């Protein structure tokens, strides 16, 4: 699945054991040059870019507030200037706030989470779309969540935003088909990242998952690598389920 000559951008790739990092390194393995972004954990993005460069591929780390359209425009303009036009876009940036019920959720909290999880994907798509159309080739993958299809107690804004990513990918698939642009969504259950998870909560989650374990970031990255490859050129507007059976009824 060679991605030689392709430039990829992975948002939210600054966590040491995050899904974004695994995706970036997997795209590099397949031959792409990869730009990554971070904000509050920028040192992780910088370290990742340095690691990619040591692997023999071009890379830059861009400090970017993905919830701010002007910041996204500036960041992706820098990527284009230094690496070339982005042909592979992975919308991975997200923020899950505190588990707060609807009556306690403020309008500001709602707006902030939706901007980070959903608006950011549109901003990035908008900025790379013209080049993808001109070059007659593009791959867009949105990283969604179980909360986007099953909801989540205290996760109204997060769940709504993650559901929106699925619809966004479908619309992009419709508009991008004549330009050889595919757009798909990867639906992630619970991944084993560096996000804190109490032992008891982890056990309860694992009991609900048919695979009886959390997903490894590399497993999600492998799914993304397939979707951006030519082997998946017939797959667009689809939602790839990587939830280990979390969404199935278990007695």
C-alpha cells in the first residue's frame, strides 16, 4: 500500500500513546510525508515530527488551534509551503470534556467541544479541498467515536459532534467522487491510549466489549492506512466499525 509521493496531515497527533501518533507513523511506514498538529501538548507533536524525519520522510509539527478557522488556514498554508499540497487528511483532533448532564452543560462548553471535534474537521477539509480537486486525488478520514452512534451520558456535545463527523464524510464523498476523492469515517470504541481510565471503569468497559479488551492505537491506524490506500479506492462514504463489538447486545 505505497503512499510514496503523498503528503498527509494528521490533526491532534501530540499524545505519546494517542491514536494520532500511531496513524502518523503508519502513514510514514507506507511512504507518505506527514505533517502533524498539536496545541496544549505541542512538545509531543514536535517530538513526533523529529522521529518521522529520522525515518527518512519529511515532516513538520504545526501548532494549531483546530477550533479557530484562521489558525487552521495559517497552519495548513505552512504545511503546503514546506511539504506540498495535502492529499491525505486525517481529522483526529478531539476533546472530551467532563461527563456533565445536559442541565449543567453551558452553551460555551457545548460550542467549544463542537468546534474542536466537528468544526475543526470542516475547517481542515475546506482548506485542502481545492488542491485535492485540482490534483484529482484525495483521501479524507474522520475519526469518530462510539458516542457518535450510541450517545453517552454526560456527553451531549461530544456525541453530537462525533455523529456529525459521519454525516460530514458522507457529504464529502458525494461532492468528491468526480475528483477521485474518497471520504470515510473510522468508528472507534474505547482505545488504550494515555488518557486516564480508572481500573474499575476499564474492567466494566472490557466486560461490555466482545473482544474483552480495549483497542490498540495501532489497530485503528491500520484501518486508516487501508482507507487512504489505492486498495480502498472503491470505498467512500462508509463508516468502518472498529469497536470490538461494543455496539452489540451482550447478555
